[in-house]
């Protein structure tokens, strides 16, 4: 399969041993953190993307991915939001030391994975694929029945929130795909 050089380098960095990742972050975090903080404060998507391009595995890049997904979601771009949030799911380890991960994903996020998964279920709900919605809702409820958090403007049990949103979504028009993130 073909990936561009920048993506390949990011995939290599994501597959680094924890000690290598620590060195990577010691070098890049101080350089890129001011840009990230400014981008976060101003919700500047272009600057957040630039931070990811220059330091995909920085210690704060998972926060950048989450924010980019939130910004895309708020703009109604479900597929773009999904593409950012999916990068927060742990990748399988590289097959051998020094090889890249199989797909580009942030290596060791400290974000709440259950909330990320709930956001991905929201994307499926918004996509309008009813059978997939029912499958994901059932799987989420089975795996995380007691998970609580803030989602869709509500605080509470995530499974209950997702079910309520899914019920409401039955009357929504299907979204228009506006972009693809590669």
C-alpha cells in the first residue's frame, strides 16, 4: 500500500518503543507546545493540523485530535470528525521493532477511551445506517454499561445518552459527506 513520506514518518514515530517516544517528545514538545496552546485557545483548525503534521506523537497531540474532531462535528462534518477520533484508538503494535504501525493512530493517549468510542457511536448515529447504529449501541451498552460522562450536551450514563440520541435521530435527514481526511 502507498502512504506519503510524512504519514510514513508519523507511523514510524507512533510505533516507537516508549523510551524512543519519550526522546521524541523531549525534543518536539517544547518547540510545538506554544503553537498547540494558541491553536487550542483560538480553535484554529489550520494551526492544529500543522502541529499534528510537525509532531503527531507529541504528548498533547491526542488533545489536538480530539479538538479537531469536535470542531469538525460542530461544523456538521461527521466523516471528518470520525477520522480524527478514530486516530485516538490504540493501534496494534508494529510487527517488528523499527517498523511503522499498521495505520496512523496516536500511540498512548491518556484521554478517556470510552468517551472517544461514544463519540464514534454518535458518528454512526448521525450517518443514519440504522442496522449499524443498533449493533454499535448494543455493543457499547454491553461493554460499558456503567460508563458516565458528558456527551451530546448531556451529563450522565453514556449508553442511555446514546440510545436517546439514536431515538431522536430517527427523524433526522441524512448528512451530506463534505470531506475526507486521508
